[in-house]
C-alpha cells in the first residue's frame, strides 16, 4: 500500500482509498457526495468496519472540531498544571503570597478545563474573556 497526500493508505493498483473501500463494503453501497468516513480511534491504518463511521460532511466537520477542542483543553490543562508546579517551587523558595494565590487560581482553571470544560467556557463568556464567533462556512 501507498499513501495519498493526506496520509491515508491507498491501494497501489487502483489508487482507491482503503478505508473508503471498507466503509462501502460495510454499508453495501457507495458513499454519497455528502458523506465522509471518520476513524473512531483516529488511526488511519485501522480499517476495521467497527472503527469506521459514515457521517455527513457537516457532522464530520463538527465532530473533528469537537475533538480538536477537547485535545486543546487537555493540552492546556496539562500546561497550566505544569506552570502551577513551577510556581509552587518558586513559592517554596520565596514564600510570596502572590505566588500562592497564582498557584491556587491556576489549579482551579486546570481542573475546570479538564473536568468541567462547559462551565469554564460559560465563565469565560460571562466575564467577556471569550467572544462568540459565527461558525465559518
């Protein structure tokens, strides 16, 4: 097998995309022009039919957007937790009240990001730190 420009495995002889072949086989029909196939586990090399989900383009775009948001929240939470650890080390050396307050605030934000992302978003919108943007078309 080879890979196409998007990194998906393709058959050498026909240049057909492998996961599309398996999705069509699973559905026992061709995909419509508005349908896309999503790898549930995110692994482009997993063609198991139970790992392939056929969605409309709009639903697939929304799902991918949500996955990116969750990944970004997880990364952000990890970075904030790491920053809190650095502040804690500085606090243990300097005994500065500002650092202790910063640590507490950062840990609360990290917990909100990881376990209550919707609450954090509402909080940020409420205080005007986030603005609603129209969905790009």
